């Protein structure tokens, strides 16, 4: 059983996903990727120079691959807008483009980036740089921008079409070809001043060239089945013929190598291999089922990239593919730290990672665990307890490296576990309350309060060695003042599903849940009052660093900050669209969130209030 707190599909844009009104944001460096490295956002564009490969994607993501030492680096970009295109004007000068007219430029081979003034608000989907500083960016509404100085300045040109242009390729200092929606193909031989229009009838999403030969790929979504199309030109885009027109996942990227071998990629892990001299295309087994939004060739290697930052490497002509990180398709449902160094995160299919250096490095557990895990708590640097499906309780005495099962006395789903100290703990789940007094070695089931009925309890937190609170669906809040032996219903004032609870001190607590609900208690959990969150997104986790500073996280990377003990909340940039399902933080420990795509992000540097 997998518990994802009813989170919706990923369809919300970055940065402002959790706001219905504007609010201040922390510095871009505050939330950083700890796992997987270099990052876990969807990559949507890539380009290669003699020294580096650069890829860009959602939430302003830019990653840099050094071709000499074969290392990846996550680069801080100057935007939170999704980037949809990237290109090199020279080994040192790079340009990236994206949503809302975003243009970025780097003059140090992609190490640092500057936000440019594009002069447009239309989203930019295609970008190409050629010789002598000439370059083009294309996008929504037929937008065409031209640069003659390597991307420093841009001027708008008239394309003659109003459909979205998806991609562009530069053939010389004056020639270029752009493709887009409804099969539109535009060609220019005067550096973009004038364009000639034709159509192949099907939306084209990408185009690549080698000499005067061009290949464009795309397709259309249908009610019953999708259609994918590949077209080819051997005369610099003047005429086109179809190589492929069939049912299948839409194609979003194409690359032509020095040996004229072509690769196309797209939805559902699709990879196709062909050559510019043949109309025959063969499928390659990528081994993944997610979007591969970009494919590039780098010497003898082929790299395909997409959802959750997956990078597939193909060798031997693309006959065999390996993934940089197959676990990126996993979900982490809970994360816990004991001190500044020791932490553990758990999730679906027995996925467990742990750290012994504050999150700088994470390792997989050696134990072969198949069951879903919903919650975890660290009791000491060595001891941790995790809970999950069918009443599973696991203990680790080596910091999360190996795990053993203990008897829980129930076969119900357990979604969370929390400890007041190394011995006293409570686990909660589907109509289940379990108590331990020996560090999770043995457990005793306690009754749900009369009148509550069946209830899914999602999280539990201790206010003191005797006071503990659990929260769940339909606004249920249960409290105990004797270490979990006896429980009572505490009226919450809401019927929204509640996802998590955190105490800033023994008297003050915050509960978060569906549709952005935030409840505060200032009397030890006896009464609760609603607080404005500024969002209607589901909030799945909450934690406090001290009596005043706390964070809440949720769907589509939503992140909120409070600097006044939960009285007011404002949006901060989490730098991901992955759903965040848990956040761990208390004095002396890192503030880290975990969620979809095995994502772990931690707050680094000063908080909005200036904390170091």
C-alpha cells in the first residue's frame, strides 16, 4: 500500500505553486539538492561543447557535465522559471531560455548565469546559436528573437505565424529553420528578417541538423492513441518527406551525431535510432517508462534525459542503456534526523537511504526490503525505527544500514512513528495506535477513543515526555497526556484531511493538511484555530527549527516559512516541482524535506530571518 496523502498530479508551475497571492522568497541558495545528485527535477533541454554538456529544466535547473573528469555539477541559476532550451555560442558563452520570456547568459562555460532582458513575456521553447554571434530564440505566439552579439542583446522579428514555435536550428550565419505547432516549418536566409512558411501537418517539437540534412520529430495526442511523426530534409529545409508516421508516444527531441546516426526520444521512455541516409527507425529499450524530453550525442555516447533528472547513457551505438539512478522513480514518504549528522529517509518498496554527514552523502540500506514504508524516526545516531504496510515495524541499530523486523501486533497500515526519547514512542496508522517503552522492541496496541470510528492517522508528534498528538483524515486530532496510554479527541474545527503536526514548544503546535489548511494551538493542543496559509495546495509536512522558525512543505514543491511561531506564513522557493511529503527539523538538526523522485532537499545558509 502506498500513502501519498492524496496529492494531485504534477501540473503546477514552480515558485508560486503554493501561493494565491505574492509573498517574499528566500535566497535561491537556501534550498539545495542533497539527493539524488546532482538534482531531481525534469530536464528538458541539453547541448554539448568540446568541454562540457549542459542540461536545463524545471524550476530554473541547470546541470553541468565536465567531459574531462566526467562529473556532474548542479549550477545555481538566476531564475525559478522552467527552462526549455539551452545552447552554446562558444566554449565559454552559453545561453538558456524558458517560460515567460526568460533568457539567461553565461560567460564562464556555465558556472554562473545572468538574467537578461528579453523584451518579451511569451514563453520561449527553442534556442540555437551559430557563427559570428548569430542566434535565435523562438516560442509562443510565433515569437522570434534574434541576437547578433552572442546573446548579449536580443531584437524581436516578425515570423508571420501565430502558432507556438517549439524549436529552431541555425545552419549558417544567416540561415535557420524553425518548427512548431500544426506542423509549421519556417526557413530564413537573411538572419531572421524574413521567413518562408510551409507545413507538414503535424506538430513538430524538435529539429536537428548535420550539414544541410535536417531531421524533425513530433506528434499529436489523440483521444484513443497518440501519433508520432519524423520528417527529413536533404536540401536545407526547402522540402520534406516523412520517415515515420504511426501510432505511438509523442517525440520531443532529436539528435544527429558526427557519423550521421540519429536518435529521437519522447514520452513513456521512448528511444528510436535511425540515420540521416535512411528512412528506417528502430526502437531501443530505454528501461524506463517516464518522459525522455531530450537526447544528445557526445562522442561515442548517447545521453537521454527527462523526468526526475534521469540520465540514460547509451553505448555501442545505443544498443545498451544504463540509468544514472533508477531509484529516481521511487517516493520517499518520511525523513528524520537525530543530530547534525545522522539521518534516515524511507519510502515505497522498502526504499531506505541514510546519511552520517548531515546529508552531504546518502547511502542505500543493505537490507532487502519490499514492503512500503510510511514513517521513520531516529532515536540515536545508531538506532532508528520505521513503520509501514501490514503492520510492519523495523529497527536499525547501525544508523540505517541494516534493518530487522519486530512484532507489532497488527496487520494494519502504519503511516508514522515518533519518539519522545530513546525508549518512549508511538506509531499510528489505519485505526491504529501503538505504544512502546523499550525503543521499539515491543509494542502495545491502545484503543481509539470512543466515537471516533475508523480513521487514518497520518502523523504523530511529541510535545513533552508525556504529551503526544496524532492527526489524520476528516480533521481528526487525537491527544494523549500519559505517554500514549489513553487518547481523547481534540476538536479541530475542520473536516479537511490533516497530514502532519509539529511542536515549536510544549504549548505551541502547528497542524497542516489538504487545501492549504493550517491550524495552530497555543494551549498544549486543547484548542485549535485556523491560520491563513495563502495556498490551496495540500501541505504534507511541517517542522520547527526553534520556537519561532518553521517550514511547511507539500504538493508540487510548495514550501512555506514562518518566523513568528506559525502566526503568519509566506512562500519560499523549494526549487522543485516534486511533491514533498515530509520535512524534518528541530534545534541542532538539518532542515530537510523528502518526497517524489527520491528527492531530499535541505535548507542551506541563512533563513529569511537571518539565521546562520
